[in-house]
C-alpha cells in the first residue's frame, strides 16, 4: 500500500483500491481538481472566526462561546489531525472559567470551501459532543448533510497535497 493511502486507512478496501489505481494511473490529481475546482477565500483568522460563528449561530446557538478560531501550522504533526477543538478550564479570581478554541490545520487555508466547512462543523460539534459517537456524527450531519462524504474527501485532499508536493 502506498504511503499516501495512510489517510484513508480504515475505509472499505474497494475505495482504497480505487484511489490507489487513480494514483498509479496519474489521474488522481486531475480527478480531484475537477471535483473541487475552486478554493475558498477565507484566509485571515478574523474571516475564519466569523465563518465558524455563522455556522455556530445557525445550528448551535445555545452552546458555550468560542474564544478563537485559528489556522494552525502545527496540527498535522499531531496524529495527522486536520483540526482540533480545545476546552480549557481556568481558575480566574476563584471562579472556574472554560474557554473553547478551534484550530484548523494550515493546509486548509487553500482548500475547497466544502472541506473547510466540514472541518469547522466537526470541531463545532465537539463543543456539545466530546466523543466521536453516534450523537456526535448525527450533529455533524445535521449541520452538514454531506458530512461523511466530505470527511472522506478531506482525506483525499491530504493525498492530493502530497502528490502535488512531489511534482513541485
């Protein structure tokens, strides 16, 4: 199995083999570009924060506030994560205060908007549901009906980036 395919380990064998055949034939990058021809314009952290807040306001009004939403260049180094939700409790003047933060891997600064949306939805869902369980995925699908396909495609995007890097 190609090293590129590590992003989709655990998916059904027929899907992994299909992707592997496209890579070997040199058609994968062209296929991905046709599937996602456009990239989003959400480049600043202020724009990313507003983007996440708009989704939160629409689907999760009653959840705790989010202090910040940022692009993070270190995320991919940690277990090949694509995004992180952090929940920190701080003692401030004898009161316990919690802070929610969302960090999105820097590589998604130039991604298709649908993939960025999937990541933001995923991290927002962690505010309400901490575990990757049925309730978590139901919430993700409520906010983004194509969630599961987009999650797979985000992994394909990581392969796409690696293949593109090899051509440079």
